[in-house]
C-alpha cells in the first residue's frame, strides 16, 4: 500500500525552516537539492534569482514518515500563500497504483503536472482535487 507524507512549500526560506525542523526532530537530510542542481538546456534556463532556493529536501521523522519540502519557483511563485503551502505526497508501491490513485484523486479536479518519468528517476505528477487539496503522486521502482 502507498505511504502518505506532508510536502511543505516555502517562499525562499525552506532551508531555514528545515534546519529548524531538524533541530526539533533530529535526523539527517538524505537529500537536499537546490534549483541550480537541476539539469538545464537552451529550452530550460534557470532564473538566477531562484538558483539557491531549495528544489527538494527530505527529513525522515520515523521509519514510516518524512517531512518533505521545497521553495516555490517559476510559475508557482505567484500562487504561494501561507496556508496553501502544503501538499499530501503519496509514494505508490507500483506504477499501476500511482496511475489508479492519480486518476481517482483528479476526478473533478485539476491536473497541475501530469504523471511522467522525471530526471530524478520517479514517475511523478501533481494535482488539485475537487475540494482544493493539493496532492503529489510518486513511484520509484528503486525505492526500498
């Protein structure tokens, strides 16, 4: 069965927030990547103003749960508002489960990023359900 975690979004202070959460919960970041770490080409140029912002960070809280987060960037910056700065993140156990859950949750809602293979190796997509709740769906065949 899929696991569910909270994904937090910030407007430039994600690293500060996660260092605070780390001081409270303890643990280490298995991954902390910045926007400057993303692959780039002539069709995907990085806005220098977001280069040092956090693209993704994970902080394990227990064996079953993690806090995850990122800074907003690009087209998502204008919609950032404290209070709407989180998503429910689902890590599916199979691509088929990811497809089924994504299809079900997006019924009557809005797909904001279709499920697709990503540069970081996950099959990933995002949506807003019919009740305005933001969801992220992910499957990684190499997950433990």
